[in-house]
C-alpha cells in the first residue's frame, strides 16, 4: 500500500493458488484501493473478468466459500499489521523482522525493510546503525549480518 506522502507498507504476500483479495473486493464493490501488487519472483497469473467473478460468487458455493475464507484471513492479517504499526515500537518491529528471517546473512535494502514494516528508510537506517554500534549486527551494501541473535532477542524483552 502506498500513502499520498509516498510511504509504503506490505499488507500481505500471496502464495501459489491464492487470490489477491483486494482485487476481489474492488470487483465486488466497484471501489478502488490505494494499493498495488509486486511480483518478487516469476509468476503465472489468471485474470477472471469481474462479471464472471460475481456470477461465480452467486452460483458456486465452493467459490463463495473460498472468497469469504480468503477475505477473513486477509482481514485478520491486515488488522495484525495495523496493530503492529499503531501500537508497537519501530525498533521492536525491526528486531523481530530480523530474527524472523532465520538467517545471519540477510540480503535486503533499508528501503525494502521500511516497506515491509511500515516506516521510512531513514528510521530503519538509524535503528540499524544503533544495532551495528552495539554489536548485534554488521552492515554492508544490501546485506545485514546478524552477529548476535541472543543480543537481539534480549533487546526485544527490554522494549
């Protein structure tokens, strides 16, 4: 999702066989959302005309159940993101993000992290520099190396 000011946040990721529920919502309600999709890998996409989509929701129980189950799952996911962005400190979200990657060598830019957790690149850069200064991580161009997972985990408990 992209704000008017240009800030970006990742609402969710799609896996094979899943549908973009924001697109489905737009089709069902004829309202648009300020969001966009980005393929991180090669993908094969199936486009269903809106008239068929609406017809299937009425005609086929399994399709309607699929759509509403997906709506429920995505709504839950988006509410979780809203909760994190609104009520959790950015430094805690960033540290949790680093730990969740389960790798001590993370190939990612500061901008990509900012988009992922819903803040600005400048804030991410400042927090990463602080983490580097205390020896939790080391930084190089496009890569973050986690030096001490235990130190990161103990920081979360203090925040």
